[in-house]
């Protein structure tokens, strides 16, 4: 049986004492100006080194800030967005991620992480990036083609003058967060992080404990997992979310697939896609691959979650309802955030047969969804020419941490949250007994528990949970 080469752990670098925030950041006196997109939000730029180890180069971090709404301000919460590739600045322009109670007491500052969006994004040829190779071995996908694609993308992205791609790990982002802290003049900061951003937050708490007041890891990423563990736990998790949806549909008369075998409906569509016969109902000229069917099911409907919308979509694809609006992934616009994931993970396949063996194993674990978007990312990272600089290992965090996770989260599993909470001695886990990706703003209960920690530094008791919202899920 082929063996998967597991990532090896690396020892923690003794970096806290050696790392210094550049004087330019300490004295930045950020020039905050009202954002033209939203005058309730302040925007600023912060220059940081491309390479924190040597101080070489300079990139511009794009920041946004919303002020506390009362004069009883406690401090600043820095929001570290997920993805990788989400725009924290853009999200803060749209809304305040803090609850009303927390927004009264804290400024909130966020950023576009380095190499993404407005912070000197790694820009490449959009046509090349969007021409993704087939990642499904059952329909002709080959690892050799994926590796060729990875190398071609890296070579094209390398054409820009800054070597940001070489310095996009979550450890680099953590150093950027420390530069933000110094620039805003806070002695200590609180962190709210979400999804992939929870990895940078763990790095920050580990590297700068004396600057850390509170840390919330919402829908947490477990960086201690080997390549195989990451793939297999991800696919088990998305299948669990699909089963939760199917169970809801069986119990809910308003579900348009109520009374039908939802798993069988999906399987029929998947097999049709494998044969090249599944098309967009409103545009029969546009085919839908089996991989796209699974990934869109996860990313569009299970994430939110929107179970009624997913049932509607499957019914339209099956011809049980008239065609609706088309659904698809937007163009990358030449943006390649997967470089950040590759910087944080060493993932290798030693042969084509090993890649195919792993695929077959994932399908057996998830008989409906078959795959997870992590399969795409892991396969591309296996061929990524730039070595990972922030290898997988357990966190060494000694400050109090609040971990939040849904019971049925298709992206970051409750299994991961239990693992991470167990790895951080002074942490507490709050489980939201519902579905979807992201917990803080789900219900009054999840907000109250999180806000009590932010405001009073009180963690919930072991085994704490919040019920699902009044309207499923």
C-alpha cells in the first residue's frame, strides 16, 4: 500500500527575544483618513519589510479601523481574516465584526494580509490561474498535470518585482500584526481571528505573549495535522455537514427534496457529471464537472449554511424545478492566495499511484461529496516550487484562548477545534450546536460568551455550548 509522506515537525524558533519591530513601524503615527467607500471607517497604510528576518524590501499593508462607540474604551481588537485570501479591510468596510456590546468598548482594526487583495497582492495571469487542471483521477486527472500547472503559475507570478511569494506564511502575517500593534500605540491587543486567520493568531500569541490580551479562534485551523490527516479529516467533515443537511431535509416539510433520498439525488448528479452530462440548467452549453458539483455544494451552501438553497439547487439540477440563476466560482482576477497555504504546509506525493490511492481513500470516507477543496489546495502545494517555511506542528501558546466552532462546519471541523483546544493549556472551547462556518455572530448566546471573554477576560466552563438558532440550521 502506498505511503503518504507526512510533514515533519520543526522546533520552535526562539524568536520573541530576537524579533524587533522596525522603528519606522513604532513611530509610524499612522495617518488615518476616512475611507472613501465608507466614511464611518478609517483607512491607513503601513509599510513593513518583505522579509522580516533581514528587513529587506518593503510592502504596504492596507488597514481599516472602526472606533469604539463609547468613551469606555478597553483597547483594540485586531481582526485577522481567513481564506487564505479574504480581505479584512474590505469586510470591515462592509460591517463591524464585533457585536454591539463589544463595539462599544473596543476599536477594531483589520488588514488585507500581505500578498493579498490591496496589500501588494501576488498578481498573475488570470487566464492561467483560472485554467485549473483536472484534479479528479476518475475523470482523467493526473498529478503530473497538476505539478506542471503549479510550476507554471509560480513562474508567471514571479514576474512582479517584489518577492512577496517567498514570505507569505502565517508567521509573516503574525509579525505584520505586531507591527500594527506598535503603530497604533497599544501595549497589548486582543485578537479576533476566523478560519485560516486563526493560524496567524496562534502564531502571534506564541511569538508575542506579552503583547497578547485575549485571543478568539473562530472556526479554528489545526496546524498540527500531517498532510494525510488534513485531507482525511477535511473530507470526513464535509460529509458530516452533508449528512446534517440531508437529515434536516428528511425532517422538514418545506425542504423541496422532502420525502426523497437526498444522498441518492446528489449521487445521481455526481455520476452524471462524471460522464460529462451535467450542465447548468439555465445555460446548457456550460458543463458542470463532478469536482465543481462537490466544491460548490460545500462553499456556496454548506458554508453559510443555506440548506433550503442547497435543496433548491439540487432540485433544479435534477430537473425537479425549472432552471434558476447560474452558480459558479468567480474569476481569480489574477489573484493567487494559495501561495500562503503552501508556505504553511509541506505536502508531498511521491508518485502518481500514491496520489490516486489517496483519492480513492477520500472517496471511501465521503461516499457522497467524495472530495473537499483542501484536495485541490494540497495537490497544487505538492507541486509548488517554493519550499514551505512554516511547517506543521503543535502550537506553543500559553495565554488564555477562546476557541469557537460549529458542530457541523464543512471547512474547519469540530475535531480540529477539540485538538487545538487540547493543545493550548489555558483555552476553552465553545461549541455551537448548529451548522455552518463561523460562530461569533450566530446567536445571542455565541455573542454573549465571546463578549464576556473580550470585555471581562472570563472563559466559559469546560463543555460549554450554545444551541442552534431558532431557525434551522
